[in-house]
C-alpha cells in the first residue's frame, strides 16, 4: 500500500477562549502597571522632597553657624527662616486650594466610608500639598511637624488621578491664614532658640535626630556623671544625648521641660493651615515620655532589678520604644504602631512590653475620647458614620396607652440618646 504523509494541523483554540485569556491577562497587567507606576512616582516624589529638605536645612545650619557670636543675627536667622517657610507654605497651598491644609487622613477616612469628597483628590491639591509639605518639613523641629499623614494623602491623589478620576476644586483664598502661620512660627521659633529656652530642650536636633537619641540604649544618667562634659558648638552625630544634658537641670529636667513645652506647642502647631503630618511628632513625644520613665527607673535601680536570682538591667531605650508606640497608638486609636516600632528598630526584643503598653493605652484612650483623626472629622463637620455602642442598644417592649401622637421622649431610658433606640414602622405594631 501507499503511505500518505500529511502535514499536521495545528490546534487552534476557539476565538472566544483567546479573547477571554487576553482579557484576563490585560486586566491583571493593568493592575500591576497601575501599582508599579504608583510606587515609582511616590518614591521619586519622596526622594526629591527629602533631598530638597536636606539641602535647605543644611543651608540654614550653615548660616546659623557662620554668624558666630552675633546673638541678634543668630536669633533673626533662627526665627525668620521658619516664619518665611511656614508663611509661604500656607499662602501657596491655600491660594491654590483651601483643602490642602492638615494631614488629609480625616478626609480619607470619610472617603473610605463611602462619601466622595472630590475636592480632596484633585490634582491641583496634589501640587499644593507637595510644595507646602516640603516647606513645612524644611522648618525642622522648630515647628515639630512630620509628613506621614500628608504622604498617604498624596498617594491617594496620585492613585485617583491614575484611575481617571476627574475632580474640581472651588475655594477662596484668605490673606489672614499666612499671617497666622507666621505669628505661630515666630512664637515657636523664639521659644526653641538655642541660646534661650531651646538650650534646655535639645532644639538643635532634627526630628530624626530626636528619635535616634531617644532610642539610645545607653543610660544618660550614668553618662552625665562625667564632670568633663561640654556641649560642642555643633551637633555631634555620635553623641546626640549631650544635647539633652544641662548641668543646671540635669537629664531629667531637660526631658520633663521638653514634654511640658512640646505638649502645647504641638497643639498650637496643628492649628496652622498648611500641609503637615502629625503622627511622627506624636511618636517622638511618646518616645520622650518613655525615655523619662526609663531614666527614672534606671536611677532608682542602678544595678538592675533582681528576679529569681537573675539581674535584669534597665534599658531606657526600651522604655522609649514602648512609650512611642503606646502614645501614638492611643492618640490615633491604632494597634499597628507596635509593628511600626519594631520596623524602626529592626528587632523584636521588647515585643511583649510594647504590645502590652499599646493595648492598655488604646483601651484607656478609646474609653474616654475619639481618636485624633475622628476628632478632626467632627471639628471640620465632615460626613462620618457614628460609632456603634452595642452595650447601649437593645429591644425594649412597650405599649402606648395614650393615643396622642408618639414623641421620642417617651423612649428615654437611663438618659440614653434617642437615636440609639430603634423604632418599628407603624404597620408592625407598637413593639420595639
């Protein structure tokens, strides 16, 4: 017989199947492209912002050092620098859109509940916030504000823009806002002036240097017993703790004064209508609380605490870590600050005390007041979902003997708000 060789016929899947695969690949690919570009854009913006802030801050430090012993000129350079930056930050951002002030976290929480605030995601708000936040950070620790919250807002605006969300902003510019920011900056800068009260508050340190020094594992009380200590003319990166040392009030007095002054100074700084973050100042403030407690415990137990024959040394840096996580977590009503503390230090040696401190602080804070961001939502009168207090909600049987029109005050029980009592429709009878 004759053998016939035929060319194999390729298997061609149905056109509908190919289209389905393409749609799935492109859909997944679009998501990855979206996330990739979002990450790259925000990384570049963060790098450019940090680079600019570093250069401007170094220029300010150089000018301050070059003025030598001219006290008046040094005071002017120390105060006029944050005044000019804060005034420009407020004026520039508010002239573009009045919604660029603050951190933006309260507005994002409102958006996540389903209420669309288009003006807060506008691309012009993004430009105003980038420039304003850069000027705010360049003010340094004088104004004592950060960038964590605004950066989350910036990421959301970029994501909204990449997602083809069209927004518009309509607002009015108020000349009084830059003037107010300038006056607040003048007050804060005058207080933190190093030759005056700032000498007792480690005012020459930046926000990052504050945090680095407070997390130091060394016990400052023991180091300060060296009588030959002298504060160098410039900040020594290897011995940042010396900035907290003042013989007249000791380490403990410097930390206590820092806490007392920064408490109301931070509250005053949050009223400035310019782009700024509030989480990192809270984190540093909590670290100062923990550091003071740790130094006091180390002073009371200089040889450590003995338990079952084992001597446990006191590490004030561990107390500062727990204080930073607990205080920032209590103000924001979050537990993730414990994870942030572990990421900052790169180790989990103090995981149990840190988590315990965060849980206790959150339990106490949530019992008495809303979080900082929820309070801002209430003050700004933004739409929000009220908190459900389940222990006060229940079904109460009752009957109306009086045929007169029903009034909500009939349901008052134990002085609870009327809106916490669910009502049935008239067709369902008079049972709750």
